C-alpha cells in the first residue's frame, strides 16, 4: 500500500504542466513540492529526500537525463524513484537513454490522470519493497559481521587457556614415568589439545579471512614443491588410517606467484578431508598438471578419493561456512565445517578456483584446484619485490563523467605519485589518449556519447596493445566482466573501487 503522505517532487519549467501534475498527485493524497529547473530539482532532492521525482526531460538548465544521472551517482539521492515525463513524442533510443541514466519509468504527455497515478503508485510500491529489502540486507550483513567478530574473539579467548595447557603438557612430558597408564593419559591430553588448537586456529583464520583481514605473502613458488611437502606430512596420516596415498606430479616445476604457507594450508585441508572421509582400505590420489599456455596457463591439482562421496544436492553448498554433509547427531567424522571455506577463500585470493565433484554417496569425491601460473621470468622477478616497494610512477588517463568521482580518483592517484590526465566523456578520452599516449587508462563504462566499451574498442584499434585498459563499472557480474574483456579491457574493477585493490592492480600491471 502507498502511504498517504509520500513526498513527490514535480520538476517542469512549464508552469501549466507542473501545476496540473502537482494537483493530480495532491488529490491522490501525496505531498507535492515543485521545481522549475534542474538545479533546483537537485538541491530540493538533497534537502527534502522525496520518495519520487516526476522529472520533465526538457529543462532550461540541466536536462532531465543528466539530473537523473546525478541523482543516481550520489548515495543520499540514489534511491529516490525517478519518473521522466516529456511533452513531445520521444523516440525509443531517447527512452532508453532516460532509463539508462537512472529513470525508473517514462510517461509522454498528454497522459490521463489515472495513468499518472497508477504509474506513481507502482513506482512507490517498488521503492518501498526495495527499501525493505535493503534494510533486511543491512540487518543481515550486520548480524553476519557480529558473528564474524564473535568468532574472532572466541578463538582469541580460547587461545590463552590452550597455550597454558600446552606449556603444562610440555613440562609434564619432560618428567619420566614408568606408569603405562599415565603415559597413555598424557598422550591423549597431548593429542586432543593439539586437535583443539588446530580447530581454534581454523576458526580464527576463517573469521579473519572472511573479514578480509588476511593478506597473502606472495613469492615465486613451485607448486610441486609445496605439494611434495604436504604429501610427506600426510603420508603417515594416511598410513595410520590404512589408506593408500599416491601422487603423479609433472617432472618440472609449476611456478606460481603465491603464498606457500597458505597453499600448504589449502592442500593439507583437502588431503586431511580425503583421509577423514575415506574408510580404511580406500585410496587417495593427487594428480598435478598444467592446462593452457602463456598468460592463460593454470596449474591443476586433482585430489581424488574412494571415500563416502557427496550427494549431488549437497555439492553446491559444501564450501559454505559450517556446511557439513553428515548432519546426524553422532557425526562420527567430526569437524566444524570450516576447512572448505578456508580452502575456497584462499584459492580465490590467489585468483584460482576450486570445485568438487562426486558420483554420489559411497562413490568417492574429487576436489579440483586451479591456480593461475606466472607467465614470464621478468614478471616473476617483479612479483617477488617486497610489498613496501612503491609501484613506479605511471601516466594515467582517467575517463569519468561524474565530477566528484573523477576528482577523488585523480587526487588519490596523484597522491600515489602518478601523473594523471582526465576526460569527462568518451570522445575526450580517446583524443587525450592519442595525444598523450598514457601507460594506462581507467575508463568508466557509463559515459555520455561514446560509452566505455566503445572507448576501449577505439583505443585498441588506434593505439594497439601499448596501453593497459581498466574498466570501472557499477556492474560486477561475470557477463559484464566478459563484455569488458571482449571490448579490449585488460581488467575490470567494480565501483566503488577500493583503494587497496586499485593500488594492487597498478603495481601488478
Ligand atoms: P569438516 O570436515 O570440518 O566438517 P570441511 O569444510 O572441511 O569441514 O568440509 C565440509 C563438509 O564437506 C564435510 O563435513 C563433509 O561432509 C564434506 N566433505 C569434505 N571433503 C570430503 C570428501 N573428501 N569426501 C566426502 N565428503 C567430504
């Protein structure tokens, strides 16, 4: 239901039209405020935060498309519903432009009062539902954040008593004893305390990783050497559980730009699971290979077991935090359901993917990890530079039509020591790139006139590969990324661009 006193801002420089729309809406129970120019509309929108703006396209100062785009680009006004009106017939591409610039609906005059009221009602209903969803999402995000914080605190608090127990065990172990029972008890305490410590470590790790508090210490790493190390550690575990563990590694190094300790953690977790979820007499194989070449080369690790398998309907969720297939109370194989979440996060932080397959319960499982390999030696040499080395100064072209966003990003890049040129539309951007030959262009996708995709195509055609192209867009879906890469971009950053991410990208390029 529409609330009776929703506020609507009616913007039209034609007094008669504005008056008419205003009275119709007032009679429908809304509170109406009027403006005759784009400038006034923006000011009132910010001051009054109306629920809806009925915005004529043709205004004396700033046109309606631009007003809508500016409203959308400011967080305070971004969620206000916008309905464009136009006095003359508008072509389909103008309507598309209107909707693209952020309007939610379009009405062409003359319209019936009933049509206006119905459109307004449906827009308000949509906004209302959207607002509720957003609120709910915020509440959930807040609850999730509190849960992560609680886990971090819990793990942290558990560490202190555990540390004291471990020290005490260490002292006890030095004391010789002849008593077989006491020796057995000590070794139980020792084993179980280490097990507890590992669980607490995982808990702390997962809460830090999911809160983005873990940074990789990357170096040039041979994946085969990492796996060899993990296999040496896991061999006795497998033997202890009467499992056959075998591996096929290529007879040459597979170089990655990776954090060796974190990779060990990934493969130890996967192998530990394989030993845990396979009954005595079963076997586990680790197979390592390379797929693709040059820039697209990836190292592929397949860990296959003949164990209890995973039912198809559980496969999509096993990487979720606390997910466990066996939900029975006895849960003979234990665990907290954290390991695979850690694995996935760590693999993705390395730019890789991990997935599981299984023919079903009782039919074994396969976990596949794919990690990007480093390309050439010079690139490798650069990747081992210590993190406090600043990236070298670059000539950067920034194409962004939103003036605040443009200025802020320019300031930031200059603060990092780069030389920055700016353009506010696509045509201007291409012209500057041809003239100044920058090392890199950061290009917004939603630009007036020539959009970001066309800017990239144009630059690839005219400057070739001598420029790095980075798209900056509000759309982060795989298809948007794909479209950007197709257009010639090397990278795709989603708004709001995080300074860390941008800094990393600039130093990696
Ligand atoms: P945990 O093993 O501590 O329960 P994980 O996050 O490592 O947590 O694994 C989540 C769930 O995925 C496990 O509880 C188990 O049900 C399933 N799983 C993981 N690895 C395997 C495997 N190799 N075979 C069968 N099921 C597995």
